[in-house]
C-alpha cells in the first residue's frame, strides 16, 4: 500500500521492530488511558456530573465499547501504522477523506498530549515549585526523548509506570471505601441516569464528553500493530483488556470522589488525585504526587509514541512529506516525526487551557470514530473476507458504534459541553 518504500522490498531503509507482546500492548493501552484520564480529569468530571460522575464514565465506556470492537477487527484487516487513516482508505477509497482522518487523528493526539502535559505540570508543581510554562516545557522535552529512545525501551518503561499508577488508584479506592463501606449501597444509584431531572442529565452528558477523553488508549494500541509480535491475536485482546479494566477503575474512583470530597475542593485543585489520597488515607500526598507525576508523564510519552507513528504511517503512505517516514538506524524509531509532534504538543500545552484541550480532543475523536465505524460497515457490505484467524464482529457493531458516537457528540453540543 502507498507510495513509500517498504523495508524488505529492495530498500535498505530500516523498518519498525516487532518486539511487543500482549502484556506490553495491554500495559501500553492502560498507561495512556489512565494517564490521560483519571489523573487529570476526575475533578472536572465530578464538578460537571456530581454524584452521577460514575454514570458519565459508564456512558462513555458504553459508547466506546462498540468502536473498540470495530478497531479490534480493523487491526487484523488492515495491519498498518496510521490505523484510522488506512482503515478509512480501505473502506472508502477516497484520498481526501483518508488524509482528513489521518490529520484529524494526528491533531487529536497532539492536543491530547498537550492536555496531559498541562495536567502533569499540576502534579510536578507539588514536588518542584517552578512556573507552569517551565514545567510543561521540561515534561514535553523529556518525554519526547523517551519516545525517540526505542520502542522496546519506551514500552517497557511505560509498562512499569503503568503498574505503579494503577497501584496508586487502587490505594485510593480501597481507602475511600474502607473508610465507610456503607457508601457502596449508593453505587447503583450513581450509575443510573435520572432521566426526569433535566439538570442532572445535562450535567452527565456534558461530563461524558470530558469522560470520552479518559478512554483515549485503545485506539492508540492499533498504531503499534507493525511493532507487535502477533498483531492479529494480541491487538484485539489488548484493546478488550484495557477498556474493561479502566472502566472499572474509573467508575470506582469517580464514585469515591463524588461521595466523599466536596465538589468545590475538586474544582479548585490542579492535583485531584493528590487531594483524594490525602483525604482518604490521612498521609501526606508526597507518594501519590510522585505516582501521579509518573502516570501523567507516562500518558504524554505514550501519546507521543502513537502520534509519531501516525505521522510516520501517513508519510509512508505518501500522505505527508517523505522525510517524516524516515526511521533512525540507531533507535529504529521515527525520530523526525517524534520531534515534529513534540514541538506542536509543546506549543498547544503552553497556550491553551486544559478544559478546552480535553473537550476539543473528545470532539475530534468522536468524529474520527464515526467515520472509522462506517468504514468497517462499508468493508463488510462489500462482501470481502474478514481477517484470517482474526477478530470479527457482526455488522451491527460498527453501525451501532457510528450512531452512538454521533449521538453523544450531538447531545454534548446540545447541552453546551
């Protein structure tokens, strides 16, 4: 596919290294999802939805589940980096739409990384009292260096950081529930949307668009398909594992936050997880600040890795300048693409507010997911075979995914999210 020269076809250009197994893929997805979401946006979600914040996360997860299943099949049908763009190309064969989707994914990823970098600076500031712009610059440049280091090293480091950040969240959940186990009786009510209360419904829908941002991750996994050892088997499993685990974690952490901490306190803090840790455990927040810093910086590096692969894939497909498709002989990573992406992320992080970054990311992502779901519908309608020994879903799944993405976007716009 495409016009770029591919390794192994008479070219001496180095290719991406296939070195990631199922554990690495799943930890990659968990790391970017958790770092992008709960550490940065739990406060904003609870402020908008109040005690029904778990419902906002559950609604976002329900919408994303159909799209995640579509991505799982498409990763086997079209196993290329720049996943969304090549999926749309396979489904519609429209060059302009392929380029538009590829650029939208690239822009969405850079905005998302910028949002997480801003969130990370709030935690780093608790440890290192420097001006916000200086901290943001340090974070982006350091994580860009990690992203360019090497995919095996980057994913291994991200995986280790992911385990630490999950442990930090589990401590908060267990401490929050352990302080008053009777609050579990309120969990079912927090998951149900009181449709007769327009104000609550509006708040949950508004929060759900923010919560969508917190599920960035499964779509990033497919962009490592050219670096996975067994992509047809492992990528679908990694998508399913990461989506299921983060949904449970998000629902529980937002539940204990919404029932035990004043909304005003969450609205005023730049480090919501640190506030929750101190409130529930009574310990100084130093340890959780370190963990939260690792989590959010982990989110930045993982999205930088993904965005660089998107730029690399588009360049190899002839959609972007060919020099962006170069792979370093030393690190076997797309260093030029990584540098370009990091520069754009830094500019966005320095000059755009966090809530605007998050809402913009979610809106773009829902539009892209809508088109990708339709691409799979088109492929299935065309009657072509599914991926050999790969994951497949009925046609109703991508169709439902497209409808739900469009419905959530429309509802969020209607309530002014």
